[in-house]
């Protein structure tokens, strides 16, 4: 099995295509954050307004990482830069086997999570692992560049779509017109 993606990549990938946002509702958000036990307690404290802000941060993270993967040298958007600059040291507590965030009284769950995920995106750029953007049409996903020739987030999905399209192109060029 492939190792799990860094959280910054997984967060960016919640916007998997132009029309698909995998954290559009609080239920979807909670299902996503459940995969990260350290974020779960604070993550479940995020309200509707907080999720809206987090989705904005996600869009900034995705743009930053996709541009970097495409060979550009983007400046982090103002929102991300502010988040990472102003981030106070997190308040942490062990819950069973997981270190988790405690939401300070003067802050909100969404802010604590946003700080962490913005920082995680910067950490990914600073210390890796190297990552790349999927070549799939309309796919916005990123993945850890485990092999230099890897082109798809999932070759069974995006790679296959391209193969099917290439195949039907070839057939259209060579087949005689069909009467229907
Ligand atoms: Zn893809």
C-alpha cells in the first residue's frame, strides 16, 4: 500500500476537480478530518462559518502547491502568509495515543486548524517530500512524486480516462462513417 499523503497534499486534494469539493459540508469535513486523529478533536469543533474559511484556505493551499509543482515560484497568498506569520504556538494535549490540538479560549477550532494546515503547506515546500500535479484533464490533485515518470493521481482513474479518449480518437480517425 502507498504511504499516506502528507496532510497538506490531502487537504489540497479535497478540491479534486473544478466541480468537486470534498469538504463542501460539515459532514464531509468531519469525515475527512477523521483520517487525521491529531486534528480530529479540534476538527469536530469547526462550525459552518469556520468551514467556509477553511475552504478558502484550502483553495489558497492548492493554488500555491499546484503552481510550485508546475515549476513556478509563487508567493504564498496573503491569507496563507498571515496565517503562518501570526500563528501562536499550538496548545497540545495527549488524547490516548494521539497528540491533539486544544482550542484556546480566545481562538476558534477553525483558526487552530487553519494555522496548522497553512504551516503544513509551507513545510511541504521547505522539507518535502517532492510532489507533482496530476496530468488528468480537469483533475486538480497532487501526489507525492514517488517515481519520476508518475503522471496520474490514480492511473486507474485519470490515466484510464486519457487512454480511453486516445483510443476513441484513433477509432474516429480510421473507422468509416457509420450509418445510424
Ligand atoms: Zn488525477
